C-alpha cells in the first residue's frame, strides 16, 4: 500500500526528516508517536503534498506509484486522505457544495459517474450519523466558526464520505476532551476495513486506547527509531519520551 | 454626565510652560530676499556650495504656492514679516560647556521642569540644546568621538565635514519637495548632524531640545542623520516654547538615511505653545520629516508625541528602498482648545519584502481638530510587502473633530496590507468602572487615555516615556467635573 | 446661446428643448449646463478623481442619443433576462423607456411606475419638488451633465404605506449604434412614508457594444420606508459606465443597497447618501471584479447629518489580470449627529501579477458620542485554504474559484432573489475562469 524509503525532507535550511522508512500494508493501522518537534507533522504534510517542504532524498510509493511528484488533488484522487491537525476555516464556502465538489472529483478520477443531488444527500446524511453530527452543519461554511471538537469530527466525517484507501490522522486527538475523543475514535473505528489503511499520528497514548493499532513506531529526530506492537505505546506512556535522548546519545 | 464640565476644564487648563526669557538676540530684520539668504549663509561661515544651494532653493520657492490641501485653517502667513535669522549674541563666543551657559537660559530649562543637568545625570544623555537657532551647548562629545560618532550642529558640520555632509544633505528631502521644505532649504538656521560609522552602535541616546524664543522669529531647523551599514542610533527630540501672542512659524526638515542593516530610532516629544483659549498665538509647526531606508534590512522608526503647537502639519515618512527594510510610525497627537493637527505618515514600499507598521492615536478635546492623513504605497517591484495600520481616535467633548484619511495604493499584488481605524469617545462604562473602584474622574480619564496611548509610549526610550505621560496628564489636567 | 462644453464632451448633450419638460425643469437643465461648462474637467489633482483618468472616455467622442431605438423585438430581450425572476419589469433601451418591452400590468394600488418622459408629458407638476432634489447643491461633474441632458428614465413612486411585494426590475439595455453614443438616464424612486419595495437595477448590453451610460438615480425614502436596492452593473466590456446615486432618508427608514460591478471597460460609481431623519439605517454592500483592461472606481459619501442613525458600508473586491479598482469611501458625521454608528470595510483579493488597487476609506467626525470604524485589507488567497481543498481532491483552479466565491458570498447573499443571486454568482465564476 505505502512504502516510504530513506525519506529526507527539509523546511528552509533545516532538515526535519532524516532518512525515514515506513511500510504500511492493506488494512493495517500504524501509530506514529513521538515528542514534539520529532517530525510527525512534517511526515503528514510531505505525504499529502503540502508546499514548503523539500524532499532531498528517498522515495514514497503509494500502490506502486511515486507519490512525491503528484499534485495534492491527484494524491487525494488516488485514495490518500489527511485529517488535519488544524483544519483551516473557509469562510463563505458552503459545506455541502465543498463536499460534493470533492466527492465528485474523486469519482470522476475513478471513472465513476457524478452523484445526483438526491443520492448525494442520502449518502451524506448516512455518514453524518456515524459522527453524531447535525445536518445543520451542511448549511454552514467549511469549518468556519466550528469549535475544536466540531472541526475534528468534520475531518473524520469527510473521511467517511470520501472513503480513502489510506488515511493519515494528524494529531486528531489534540484539543479534544474525552467525550469528543470517544466520538471521533468511534467514527474512525467504524471506518476500519481490510482495504483501508491508516496512519495515526499522535503525541499521546490515550488515543490508542480507543483506536487499537497493529503497529506502533517511535519517531524521533526525523527517523523511526523503534517499531513494535501496541504494547510499545504502553511502554512509552510509562516511560515518557525522555529515554529517547539517552538511547540516541548511546 | 460630567463630560461637559470636564471638557471645559481641559480647555481651560493653561499652558504650563508659558513664559518668556529675556535674552539679547542678534536678529536680522524681517523680510526675505536673496540678500537675506546670502547673509544667513555668510554669518554661518558656510562653504560656497551651500550658499549656491540656498539661493537655488530660494529661487524655486518663489515659484511655489502655499499648500492648501491639509484640513487646517489659519490666517495667511506674511513671509515678509518674519525674521529669518536669530542667534544669541556673539555666536563666535558660543559656550563650550554648560558652565558657560547663560544662567537665565538654564533657569528657563528649569522652569520647563526638564533641567539639563538632571537629564544628563538621568541616563547619560548627550544634550545638544538649541536655543533659538544656534546650538549653544554640546556635551558628551568625547565619548561619542571615541566611538567615531559625529554629533554636532549642522553649521559646524558644514564647516568641519563639508564633504561628508554634501552628498546627503537634501538627498532625502530635496528643496523641490514642498513649499515649506523649500523655504527651509533656503533659510535654514541650524540643526543637528549625526553620523554613525559602519558597525557602530551609538553608545548613548542622542537628544536635542529645541526652543523658540525670540519674538517674530521663524525657526528653520535642519537635521541630518546618517547611519552607515550595521550601525544603530537613537535620537530624541523634545520641544517646548514660551508663551507668545503672535504666531510663529516653524518649518523644520529632518532627513534620515539608513544603510544596510542600520537602524535609526527617532523620537519626538513636541510641546510648543499652542495658543491661548481663543486660539491666539501658538506655533505653526509645518515640518517635513523623512527617512530613507537605503540599505537592505535597514530600519527607521519614528515615534512622536505631539501635544503642542497651534497647528501641526507633519508626516514623518519612510522610503523603504532596500530589500527587507522596515519602517515604523508610532504617534500620539493631542489637540485641544483651538489646536489643529493634520498629521500622519507615508510608507513607500519599493524594495522586496519590506515591512511597515503604523500606529496612530489621536485625542481631540475642546475645539481641537485633528486629521490623520497617511499613505501606504506598494510599488510595482515591492514583492512581498507587508503593512499593518492601526489608527484610533478618541473624542472628548462634542465640539472637537477627528478625521481619518488613509490612502492605500497597491501596485504589487503580492502585498498584504491591513488597515483598521476606529473613532469613539471614552465610554461611560469605562469611566464608571474606574470610579466605582475609587478613582476620581480626572484620574480615570487620565488612566484610560494613557492606556489608549500605551502602544505608542512603549516605543519611546524610558526617560521620554515618563515625560510623555507627564505631558499627556498636563494636557488633560482638570478633567474633573 | 448654449454654453460650450469641454473638449471631448462637445456632443454629450442634445438640444435641450428636445424633451417635453415644464419650464421649471428646463430652467434646472439650463442652470446645470451653465454650471458644468464653467467647471474645469475632473482631473487627477481633485481628490475625487485622484486615481481615475478621463482620458479614455474623452477619446471616444460620444454623442447624445437623439432617436429612440424601435428595432428591438421582445426576443432580443431574452438574452438578458434572468430566468425565474418574477418581477414588474421596466425596460430602457439606450436610455429610452420601451413600454412594449416592459411588463407593468397587475400593479397594486398605490404603486405608480412609468417612464420619466411620459410622466413629464402627462403630469409634470407632480414631479416638481421631487425630481432633481436629492442631488442638492452637488457640483459633481457628471451628475450635472446628466441633469443638463436629462431625458428619460424610470419613475417608481409608492404612495403612503404601500407594500410592493414583487420586485421591480429595471433593465437598462444598451445597443451599439452607428457611432459611439452616450445616454443620460435619470431614475427617480420615491417611497412615501411606510412604503416598501425592492428595486433591481440592471445595466446590460447586447454583444460587445461600445457606448457610455451616464446615469443618475435619485432615491427619496419617507419616514419608515424600506427599500432594497440591488444594482447590477454588467455592461459590455467595451462600455463606459457612470452612475451617481443620491439617497435621502427620512426618520426610521431603511435602505439596503447591493452594488455588483462586473462589466464595463471603465466604470465610475458614486453613492451619495444622507440621513435627514433620526433612527434611519443605511446599508451599502458592494462586490466588484476587475479583470484585464478594466477600471472599476467606487466613491461613497455617507453623511450622518442627524443623530442616532446607523450605516454600514461593506465592499469587497476581486482583482484579476491587469484589472484596476479604486475604492474611496467617506463617512461624515456632522456636528451634533450624536450616537452615530458607522462601520466601513473594504477587502480586496489580488489574484494576478498585474492587478492594482487604490483604496481610501475616510472618517470625518465632528461629534463625540459616536461609534465609527473602518477596516481595509489587501491580500491573497491563503495557501492553507487552497491546500485544504486540494487535499480533498479538488483541482487548483477550481479550488481558487471556490475560495473566491466564498469571499464574495457575504455580498452575494445580500441579493434577495435566488435567481438573481445564482445569475451573479455564475457570472463571477465565469469571469474567474
């Protein structure tokens, strides 16, 4: 599904990713944990094609295709989805209109016909339920005036609608209280399937109580320094990130 | 509402610095022609090129008309009724240190509440006190000389460093710039020259006190500050004037030049005589101040607190020529009684990634009239320019006025600029809140107004900030019903 | 006998006795002609014309339209109609009222709608004291020219307490003639106390016609009257367009104006509003889109002459290609106009390398107990927003268009009729490519 090899990336003059390797198979859930500044968000952004990052070495293959040369919208059309840590507000851009444009562009890329208004609305209402979202959301502008929790739920709602092959959840738990976290995690779990892989990027173990990963990786100083099963997350919770410095120094 | 009576009191609060000093002056008779221009140049022992330049400016001035676009009203100035030169007697005997200064003059400063000795002691400030038009005292020369900083009167500079001054004088504000700048170029009396060499951080804040004293004497100051690459200088200018019953014209020109990575900070506290309750007397303050950020990453910052003068007409500006140059303008202006002010700034963005900030706080009381007039121009090649402007007016009493006239011209679409302006009065809620906590109305007003101006005061050097707050309190004195 | 007009404007006025008019109106027209002849041409040294040159306009040598254009058929109109808009329709062709193209049946009692020329013919005295009063003593150059050349237009008159439910649609259709022509339409909207109406004023053309429109709209709102006034300037891209609005509001009246500017090569719009009674409210919204070769110039003059009124001015601009726009907004709060509340904003989005904007939002305040503010921004589409949309699979061009429409939505949403809103949004989207 996804194969990252020797990935190096810089922001300005600063190298953030320093030779990162990661392989994600179909249906797998990988958690990437690490202290602040370890390169977690950079990884999410490089994978989804955000400007401002320069890849200096390495490759990223998505279903055998070189992802790094593709425009962000083409990556989305191929089935990649990023749930943003800080979803931007789009004042004046109506949510329904936005969702329809996005869904139809994906369908078009897959050679499927565009959905008519009725089936689109039916689909959307069904997905709203998964996230316990009110359909008043559809009349509002994208993320505009949303609370922190609403924004995160809206991200997962979009994921439900767009049905990606690989979803990257960038610190989806940040800023959520426990109830909102539960709703978001339930949404994510409802979307688990053998064809859908996920990369869950997080600072804290608590999200992994709700979304059980198959693999856990520790990202530090731009590299994955340890990988293991979900028990690694518990170990991190116990020991914190302090040991990393000791390990790297050794 | 106690507002009305508070206003009456503000209007009546008298000019605290009103008095006249008796000093003999060597003054040219009123009137202006080529002979007068030559006489000024001669008396100052200037090099020939300067005399020629003055005459050129004078001839050009004859072709100009007095500008009328500013929102200020005053009786027509009779330029032939003004005396264009006044110097303390025997300028060649000008004192070398404070000890030699006329005790009457020192006492004048004491009356102002800003004695030079105290100022000196306060923070090691070098004081180049201008009494009328000729510099009479310069201190801390040696410390500055050690650092290689030249800080002297412009007349002296023209005599001692003509080659250094010549390429810069008039290069930022050419004599063709405007009516008053042109007049200044022809008849300027004296002023200050500062030169900070490459890489030098000026070891102290430089300060000059300007005063206007002799009867019917126009004052035409000329200031030139050059900061070479990588240097830094902070210059403070403060003004007060004794009470007068006839209008006095003040048409100064200030030119600042900052080369690569240089920074100039220019601060002004202006408290000239504003005229009496009926608006009689008071200074006409028609000033041209402009900074040229010639070098890359250079920075020029203007901070002004304007509480005096009958009429203020001044727009300290920055030409952001070097890439990544920074221009700043912080201003507090108070108009009360019959004072009028048309003031603001111009930020001309020419270089790439240039930035400017404008913070203007206007306070109008009594029958004061105030206009903020500002220009932000983003040139065609000024890729990535940024500007933020905040322009607030506070109105006290229902006979004053506040106008805001910003011009925003964007010729490069990568520019980002934001302009915000508000006009309001001190809210009854704010006043009530303060008073319910035990403050008198006067203290409450003073506190709220000081808070309103805080952003600007923060930009002033410490000693000046204290003085500025004091000035503001004096201006608003008697604000209790 | 007639005072000579300025070079480039020699043929702007036809003989003044061509229009049926009572003596008082002839006198007004004559006085305006004398005054405009005595004035210098607007030039860049004047604040009001600082950023806008008349050069292109004067080069055209426009001449006044002397003959009504009868050749148009109802089918010709189809091209410019808004599908689904249900309205009382008044059509002007090249500035002349065209009754055969208008649909003015089923007018409720208390509503009078007609062509100005006809009105002056039938009942001139009823307009005395109404026509050309809102303009006051204004010496605005082109409004004076319009007065001097005043010929035809719309009169919309609602009697006391009349509520007009369906909107009135005023279509100002221009067609190129043998030589470049200028029309001086004059519209008078008079809502007596308590009356309410919606007026949709549209400027359109057939094909890429070259012509000049020099319109003046006078609006008088009586006590408690409410007018929604939507003005859609969608002239041909070869056209020159000048309009001046003069609005006078009595106590407790409410005016909501929406000004859309998409068309014309060169357009100048002056909106002059004045409160005459207290507790009145005036909202001025605007959206302009200037592209290659276009100059769109807006001037607002909002006068709070009396206390306790509220005004809001909100203009947004999109600039593409080598488009230029000017926004010069002035809010004046007169002495004693206490408790005035005014908020002005002008936001611009620069979408190209060559676009230019000059903006000058002014406050002029002579009373203390006021709440006045203005805000201006010039900026670009935020890259984060663009990225967000692209990460959801939407291509860059479409994403940009969506964001621009989002930016414009605040203004477009003010358009009352869905059909109109959709048509304008469609036109904006089309212009954004």
